[in-house]
């Protein structure tokens, strides 16, 4: 029997060998046939398949600011420095180098995630075998092109001109070249004009929270038209900016309105401005008709994973280190959470911009900026009393009730300063975690008014600019501004009052060419270390090294330039 089995084994082996030899003669034998249902070939065959990649774009857009480090769009600007003492996070601009972690993060976020997925959708949508209608195709492509435009707008206002990748890459490339700032802006313009044509209007009924609607594309397009006007000196772009913003403001892109009456949880002490940011009130279902785009945080849900909003952790002071005169800490509790003082607003924000309306502007009320701290440790003899400090030879010490200093020193740059309350909210993991579940507003109608006002300023129409600014100020109970006072610096002041934390301040100032100028005036740390070339970030060294076939130019002022 042993002998009788050998011929069978030999014949099977020969058959397999012949099949392999025959197959090796055809190129198709080497073709990869993806069996994974999530491969593009299997997934991107219907609208539902493309929607899964759209979800990945939304997640990546959320991740831009879901960083366990201070908000790099705020630190090092006129609005904010870092409370951290060791020089990181734009506190010491001499440390900003091509190997900087945050520089590499933003570059990789853009090119390896956002642009890769956006281009995958845009390129594969041209496959005639996809089962969908022309309208469905254009709406999907429009959302992808919005995110591609959003990403390039981030890049161009951090790095200047960057390589444009306009389609899916199917093989490695080592020959990228930098487009000019104008070329990148025109590329963004084309994407947003397509997106604003094909994205649907927001509806009066149920909407998908966080989804991109026509108004978001028009809002961003209004900003980009301003950038194009400044870059080309062509004033017609300001007219286009005004037109785009007007379509959002007048309801052409769906029903949006500035919230002027309290909504949501009105039993909570607050005002209409604070209502915009309270947990569960960022989206339309709460009655909030002002938000245009809010990224969604769904902690411990499918697709939400462990993502949480980090604004509280980094924008609030490390108040838990404040001690009472009997040396008891202020305890972390309720909605104020455990914050770390990474983003320390400047005196320009806390004091200068409120001088004319300190007690009337609701954006500076106790519901929106927490300026007073109270001892709350039950074991302290000072429980319930207001915390105070006094300066002795330029150093801060906790004060006794009679105003005399104790020997307990305090850090007023990281521990003890007013707290912007739009970062507060509920925390599923408890206050000690320091991260909320608040959805994060990225675009809001108030900013659309301020963008249109800015376009009017650039166009030389201050009266129309003042009218738009005063719509925003009226909601805040702030006195109207006269047309003669409205210039770009005033617009930036108003943006600070209205949009701090929400606004990517660095990118706003860079697009106006004012980061260096304003930072060294209002930010004491920037004044000490910032140079004109720091207006732009360096191109990451790893990107330069990987681009081996063509030299990828470094920005002036940095090593290798």
C-alpha cells in the first residue's frame, strides 16, 4: 500500500507544478485581488461605500484639534501664550524647527490622512461602474472637495505654498514641488465653488449632526476669497466674499440665525452666549440655529472610540494648585474639570479688548469668563471665601482675608487666571479627567458676519462693515461701534471677543500677514523670541528628506533654507 500511494502523490505534485508554470506565463497571475470587503475595489462601488470614507474624513477633521497638548492655533499668537514654563508650545519661538513635533503632526495629518482619503473619493467616484445617481455622486464628491479645500487652507496658512496633490496616488512619488500661495488658494477656490454648488442646504427638519452642508462651503469660501483679494490685489474677490457670506446670512443656504434668546437648558444659570457652548447645545436639535459646522464627540460609541474634547484640559488654568491660607487646595469639581494651563490667554484678551464694555458685554460676564475663584475644600477654614493674591516685589502670594500676604506663592501664568467658560461641560469620566464630551463648534454664523465685515473693510466700505459688526455686538449687549473705528485691527479684536477657543487664531493672522506684528505687541513671550520668519512654520525635515528626486524648498529663516 505504501508503494501504491507514491504515484498518486507524484501526479498531484506534477499537476500543481504545471499549473504554476502555466500561470506564470500570464501577467494577470500577479494581479492582486483584494478579498477584504473594506478595500477600495470592494467598498467604493456604491454611495454607501463612499460614505464610509466620508466618515473617515470627518474623524480626521475632528482629530486636527483632538490633541493631548495645548492648542497650537492659539499659543504664540496675540491671544495666547503657554503657561508651561519650559519653552514648548510656541512659548519660545527659537525652538520652532523642521523637526518640531507639531509641525510634523500637521503635515502628516494633511497629506497622509485628509488628502489621501479626499483624493481617494474624488478619483474613485469617476469609476463608471459605481451604482449611484449623478446627484448622489456630486454630493459625495462635493463633501470630499470641501474637506480637501479645508485641509489645503490649513496648510497654506501654516506653511505657505505647499505641494498640490489632486488625485489618488497609486505608486510612490519622490518629486513633489511646492506650488505658490496663490496657486494653492486658487485650487482651494475651485474645490469650494464645486462644493458650494452641489452640497445640500441644511433642512428645517432633522439633520445629521456634524454633516457638511452648503453653508459651510460658502462660509469658508468667503474667507478664501478675502485671501485671494489680498494675494492678487484684485478687489473683485472682496465682492465674491461678500456674496458668499450673504448667501449664508440671508437663508439662501438654509435657515441659520444668530441666537438672541436663551435656549436649551434655561434652568442653568447663564445667558444666550453661554447657551451656545453648553453640553448638548452645539447642534440644531437643541434649537441652536447659529452653528454651521460642529465636529462630533461620541465617547465610547461606535466610531467615537475614546475621542473627547480637550479644550477644557488646555485652555483652563491649573487652579487645583491654588491654596487657601491654611494650605488647602481648590478641589476639581462639577463642570470646571482638571485643566492644565497650556493655553494662557494674554492680558490683551483678558483686559484690553473689554475696556469700553467691561461690565455690559455679556461675552465678558461671569457666565462666560470665570474671573473669581473660591476655596471649596470642606476641611478648610476658608471654605466659600473668595481666593485672593497680592504682589510682593513682583511675586504673587496667596492673601489672608485682611489682604496681607501669606508665604504661599502662586503661579499667575499657569495656575491663577480667568477661565473662558465656553470650554466647560459634562465629563463622562468625571471632573478629574479634564476632558468634556462637548461637540466642538468650528463654524458659526457670528463669524460669517465678521467675515463679511472684513471684506467690506478691505473694499473700503467701513459703514457696511460696522453694520455687520454691530449685529454681533447687539446680541452681546455691547455698545455699537462707529464706522470710523472699524479697521482690520478692530475686526480682529471683535473676533477675539466672539471666537476665542473656537477660532484657529494663528491661521487667521497668517492669512492677513499680521501674526508677527500683532504677536510681538500683545504677547510678552512672542516679543522676546519671535522673528519675522516665524510667521510661517518650517517644512518638516522628514518631508524634505523623503522627496529625494527634487529639492523641496525650506521656508526662509529655518535650517536648510
